[in-house]
C-alpha cells in the first residue's frame, strides 16, 4: 500500500508532494532490510519512477528525499536488476559530483545530495553485479579519487569523504583490477595516506615522526569513521605490498607506517571505536614491508633522554635488571627508543586474547605483526622479550598457569585451532631468538613439542634465522631451582619423599625379607624355564 501511494504521487505529483510522500515512506521504512516478495514489482516501478524524477530540475530537499527512498529500496537485490542501467548510474554519478571537472565544492546546500547519492551507490555496487561491471566501464574509481582530492583538506565535509572512501573500499574489494589501478595509475597510496593525515590532524616534527598530544581530545565520530574507511581502502590497495622493494615505495610505506604509528597512539570517541580503529591499523601494518616498520619506534628527543636518565637513577639498586624499560610522562622507553606504539600493539594483543573467541580473525593479525617486527628489528624484539618473557623468578607454577602475558601465550600453544597454536608458538620462539633451550625454559617441553616437531628441532638446536649473540641472564631464583625443574611441565617439582625414612627398623626388616622372597621366586621361575628349554 505504501509503494502504491508513493508511486502514484511520484508519477503525477509536483515536487512538494513528491518530497512529502517520499519522506513519509523513508521514515516508515528506515530500518527495513527485508521486504515482502508480493510487493517486489511495485518497488521496481517506484525505483524507475524515482530515477525519472531525479533527472528533472527539482529542489535539493526533494532530491534528498528521492535518494533516501532509493537507498532503502536498493537493499533488495531483486529490485536492482531492472533499474541498474548505465543511464541510471550516470544520474547518481552526476548528483554525487563525480562527473564534475571543477576543483571546488562550494555549495553547502548540495552536500546532503552528494552524501545520499554516494550512499545509494554503495548499496547498489555492493548488491548488483551489473553495477560492479558498470563501475569499471564508467571508471568510477578515478572519479572517486578526483572527488577525494577536492575535499581531502576540508573537515566540514567528512560525510562526503567517508562514503567516497567506503565506495572505494567496496570497488577495490570486489575488483582486483581496481586495486592495481588505484595503486599505480591513480596514486591511491599517497592520496589515502594524506586523507589519514587530515583525519588525524598530524603535525610532523621530523620526516617520519609526528607530534603526539596525550592530553588532547579524542577523535570525533566523523573523523574516526572517515579514518576507518581510509584504512580499509588502503588495506586493499596494499594487499600485495610485501613484494615491493623499490626505494620510492619504501619511502611512501614509511610515511604510511608513521601515520599508522600516530593512529595507534590516539583514541576514538568510544572504547569500541578505538579498538576498531586500532584493529584496522594493525591489519594495514601487516601489509607494510617489514623493513619499513622501523619507524614504529623512534629515538628519544634530548628532553626525553634527560627524563629517562633521571628515571633510571630513581630506580632502586636491586632493580638493575629492569632499568632498560622505563615509563616517563606516558612514554614507554627502552634502550633510548620510544616504544609507545609497540606497547599499544602488545596491549591490543592481550585484550584480544582475553576476549577468548574469534582468535583467527582478531588475534592472529597482531601476533603475526609482532612476530615479524621482532624477527626483523632487534630493539623491538628485545623490548617485547622484556615485557612478555621477563627473567624467571617464580617457577613453582606451570608456564600455562597464571594471568601474565606469558601464561596466556603458552596456553595458546596447545589451542585447538592449528593456525592460532602455530603463531603463538612462533612468536615466543622468535622472542627466544629461536633457541630451543631458551624456549623450553619459558614454556616447558610439553607445550613446545608441536612447534619443535614441525621445525625438526625436537632434539634441540635453533632455528634458521640469525640473531645477535647476547645471552639471557638467569635470576638467582631460577639458578637455584633449575636442578629440580621438570623439563616436560616447565615448573619446579619438589623431590618425592623416601618412604623408608619414616619406617621403624622392624618394618624395614620386614620389607627387606619380602624383597628377598620375591627375588628368590623370580630366580626359581627362571631356572625352571631354562630347564624346559634345555630338555626341548
């Protein structure tokens, strides 16, 4: 009934009446995602009618009402089949300012029309294979990049950027050819990186270093959504970047990694949004060539170095083993390097472990990232070793028992998911410089057996990668307990009491006689057996 009334007005009414009836329809069906099949034909005709209205000279408010209803109807794939034509796609491109050649977006009244047109295109491209093919024919990716360049530094049009980026993400997800076009022909890597810089309001203090205001306000919801869409689009553009080794690419990837470092050190409007933002940053960092991830850590400034020295002097003398890592003014410092971003990644990993579900999607990307960073960059590995596998002091509990990061990772070494089990074990193995004896010290043979068997290292030794020769220093507590540590379980086991120690002399004599009698019986049985064999 709603479709019949709306269709009647759309076909015969004037702009004001059309706007009113479509606004009523939109308000009523805003949350509708499943439609009755009996009204399918009416919805198709309504879509066709709306496109005919959109080509007319109507006010912007009426255009928005038309587009809102079209966006709702485009949730139904069956409705899109007859209305997804090149002509109709071009109508939406024109309304979204994707066919414009001028370099400005000045008419604020047009912004809602642009946003709604982009929303419609997102739904249509996602739900229609025909629209996906037409997107290639109409060179939609290039038009979207052009629109981004018009508004990349304009904060008051974040919604336009957000849905432009979402559509770009969908296109690059659905078409591998578009990924290549974005990467090389359209210079999507620097363009999308600049969009992130704008969303984060980055101020550079050095080539790959940005100023971080820990006391600054969180990102706004609009800036956060825009950044998330840019991160997702960049992921698709760089999905094969590990194959790249050109110097020009290395510089661009370092810039992007520096922007992602900034991303890890800021927060969104809510905890959930911050986690989503950081999750997409982690995914994108996994595409960055590992040699370019050195920018995740940076040397301290002169002021920070002086603060670190003061902090080290303030530590008690009995904490000399822990003096390399200090926390000063919210900055995690290790060996003269700022480790804030790596510390955020470590905390992110632990939170994902604590969730206890969806490990393959949620945990393995950050574990893989930390593993590769540790393998390639000595300072990162040493810092993570200090945080995850500090010098052993308490060896009374099994390695998998407890609430430390080490305990949690060791528990994952026997997880039912093979991928999760392998990457958790690999991470700890790399932190131990791929030395079997060091890994067994922290995990026990039982937990490490799977990894060692897969690597052919059950008999000991080390992996194939080269690491510096600096040795671990054992604590006095570990040295004293080492002779009594069970190598299988990896924890201290008290010696079993000798039952003879608590016997009286009469009990000892009785047990001794029992033993003599048993040995005598065994001896007699052996003699009888030999006699039978000789007789045979």
